[in-house]
C-alpha cells in the first residue's frame, strides 16, 4: 500500500498491489531482510530507522490469527505516522507491506531518488530502472542505498 504521491502512489485513489505467489516461491526478494529485521539492533542507516516490522508467526497462537488492524496501529504509532482514529490523515507518507510472515511499515520522505521512482514494491525488492543513468546508479550504489534515499526516520 502506498499512502500518497510521496510514497510512490501513482493513482489519486487508494489501491493495494498484490503479488501472486505459489507456495514454493519466496514472497519477495527482500523477504529475508524483513524476517530478520530487528529495530532494537543499533544500525545508523535511515532505512533501518524508518522501518518497523511485526513478525506474524510470533503473534499466531494455536488457531489464533493476529488482528491486522491492531498490528497496523502499533507500527503506525511506533513510527509516529499517526492513528486513523484521531488523525484525519497520516502525519507523513508511508508504505505498508503485508506478507504471511510479517507486516512492515516504512516511513517515507520522498518518492524518488537517483532516477528511481519507488513505491512499496521497491521496498519488497522490485526496483524498476527506466534509464541508463538509473541503471548505472543501481550498479554503483546498490538497492539498499537507493531505498535509504527516500525514507524518513522519526
């Protein structure tokens, strides 16, 4: 989910992007990064300080599914994005990614960096290069650096 143009939303209405997967496929190229993410580990990158993740497996009990809305509220509050019950609109742009194993929110500052327009799919590991310049930037800087350029630590 992309919350606004600054978070990569290209449409004026709300929509969700779904990635269809077979059971034997990984959810996305960066799924291991999200599965191993720990906000308690000190890491001075803007990217790590702009992301919060809840591991859904830790929440699932024997027949109990986590309340996705409560998870969303917790992540939103942790990154000071706001609470839809009290705030008419988010306090800042963000992306929301939900998988079977984890839920993540990324606090954003802008939509593009080094020639890459980045939405939620970019954080999942799908960066689209539309120019030779952007491709050269990717080869030189790598994806993590590019993602680091569009986030906003709280």
